[in-house]
C-alpha cells in the first residue's frame, strides 16, 4: 500500500512539473511615478512606451481633499468637463485604484479643477499578447 502511494505521488509530481503554469501578467502602474497624481505633470508623456493590458490596474496617490479621479467620455476629457462622469473612482483615501477590466479607452481626469493643470490621463487597454511558445 505504501509503495503504491509513493508511485502515485511521483506520477502526480511529474505531471505538475510537466504542465506549464500560466504567468500572472497583471501589472500595477503608479500613475505619475514619483510625481503621483498632481497638477503640472505631463501624463501624456508618462503613458508613452507603456502597454496597458486587460487585468492591469492604475494606482493613484493624491491629496484626497484636493483631487479626485473621474472617468468621463472622450469629448468631456478633451474639454475638461467633469459634470457628467461615467464613474467616480475616488474612495476618499487618496490611494485609489482604477481596475482595467475592459479592452477599451479609459478617459480619466481630476474633476476638482486639476484637469486644466494637466491632471488628465487617457489609456487604451489591450488584450494581453499570447504566451511564448513552449519548447
């Protein structure tokens, strides 16, 4: 009995080693890096060279009594209009996240006047690339 248990355990272990485990690809982006979510930061430049994939998330750090994070339409984003947000991601802590759960464009801005000082961010979320081929 003990010998058959060892053989079964060895077979299961060999199977687990042979089966590739998918990689977790979700990534957290600290918006603005060390400049955070503040006025007069060039968020268009911050986005350059980054690829945002389904399942990633944006992490915003800001003064909660001065700023917020609103998702708006493309037209409202371009005009810095925050009167009709599609969604408010502000939870009051000043350490808030925007989960990127759909492959689409996200238009985010500060609705407390910061948009006119550059506090707006547009990201396009893509489907993750396929994993590399197995060898």
